[in-house]
């Protein structure tokens, strides 16, 4: 979000009288110039929580607790945060320099409960006020007179109803989410704040690894399925459509493998989400290119073995392919991808374990009954021979 400069450099002249205000204004102009430079490269999907510092495993440390003995009060403690707002303002809450965490106690007593199904969602929003200088750090005992050595911007926490107002403006950042169930208040463990990279948040990083494992499994299962088709020289009909899907899947994985392994985790979450939304789009296009008879046969075959209804299969693909990314709430997009990969993984795993592609469940029943009759006949024959 590009904003106009608010502070300009001081016009220093040799004969002017200096004052404290001049130095503060000059400092503000420097900070504003830095903010302006940062904001030029920021767009709607690359601001938020930054990657952890070297040697640390997380960039945000927030606690949300309901105060004991008071049903309508929630205490929020932000112990640490390394982030940048959409307007280019750096947020650096570091216990090393900040003797106290940013704290806020919110009362819900005056707010009317308007949730459905006994639930209401609130965003925890952090506001940065760079003009207000807050002393930070430990005083030097040898300095006379004693003073706090450094200053930082003022940070203010607030709680707002979700999706109301500009909670992620140039000076704001959503850092958490509270779910209200009647008189109980819980932190939304699935909420992922806006992040500049996948490695910025532990939940994003875990999904990145899980999705990568899912791709590897799908790749291996696709190769097994194609090998079964080629072994029996099956190409027309059902085996042909499944073969096309597997080859499309393998081709796409090969296209993104290097980028996913080496680059995606250092990029904004939208890049990771785009990888799998595109995969769903390509598979959906292939399925829709089949004739009506081929498509119905394919989806009914999946339903026969995996209990995935034709409507559900197409709906999950379409939802993942049509994702509208929201940087303030990336979990919804990630959840759609997780459902898509889970469904695809179950289908492909089952196909890879079949004796051949096109095998029907009723064939297995007939074969088992035939083997049982042959086994019983063989046993009787052996007893007759011994007699």
C-alpha cells in the first residue's frame, strides 16, 4: 500500500536556532523515507509476519486468555512480533529490548452478541503509532543523569469484530483471532495472520511439508498405476482416462518440483496455494474434456472403490481450482487444498493397490468364491487319495 510522504527533511541553515523539535522532526522524516521505500515493494499479498531471526523458530508470540472470575474479559499478551504492515511500517517487539510485552484487556460486556450458532469471531489487531516515541531498553547505571537509552514506536492492541473495518490498514496488522462461544472465549488455533513468507509461521511451514509429502506420494502412486496399465496393454476405455489423469499429474509435478523444493517456502503463501490450485484446475480440465460416458464411468469407478461420490469429487476439484486468496485469512484456501489432496491421495492410493486398472469389486467376490470351491474340492480329493 503506497502512501504519500508525511514528513519532509528539515531545511538546515547555518544561522538557524536548533531545538529538540527540529531533531525529532528530522528523525521522523528519515523514518518516513524508510517506510516509503519499503512500501513501494509491498502489495496485497506480501506484507505481515516476517521470517524468524537467525536462531529463532517463530516470529510471533501471542497469548490470549480469559480472565478467571470474569466471564466478559479477555487478556491479550503479545510477547514478540517481527512484521511489516501494508504501509511499510516495521513492527519489532523483542523481549531483548522491550522490558514489558504489549498487553491489552478487552471487555465484551458492552457488545451485543450477534453470532449465529452460538458463535462470534473477533480479530486481534495491532496498531503502530510511529509518531509517539516510547522509551525502551535498560538505563546505563554509569550515565548521569540516568536515562532510558532507546526509543521505539507505540503499539496498541484492540479487538474488533472479524471482517469489519480496515483491520489491516497502513498502520494496522491482524495478529490473532478470538472465537466466542456464549460466555467462553477461545483463541482460534487455525488462524494464520498475514505473512510475508511460508516460513514466517509454523502452521504454514507444516502445511508446506505435508503438501510436499502428498505430492511425492501422488507421484509414486501415479507411476504404479501407469505401470499396471502398460503391463496389461490397457489403453482404451477406463484405463485410458485414468492413464491420462496420471500423466497430467506427473507432468505438472515435474514442472513445479524444483520451485517447490527450493523457492516456495521463502515466498508469500499465495505462491504455495497457487501451485495446488493450478493442479486442481488442470485435472478438472482433463476430466471435463472426457466424453460424458467416459466421465461418468471414471467417477462411478472411483465411487465403487473409494466411496467418493461423483458430485463430491467434482465439487472438491472445483473449489480448489476456484480459490480466491485472502491474505488476512489464508487458512480457508489452505483448508481447500488439504481436502483436495486428501481426496486425491485416497483415490490414487486405492488405484495403485488394485491388481489391474478396471478391476471391479464384483470380480473379486466371484474370484474369492471360485478359489474357495477349488480349495474345498482339493481337500476332499486328497482325503480320497489317502483312503
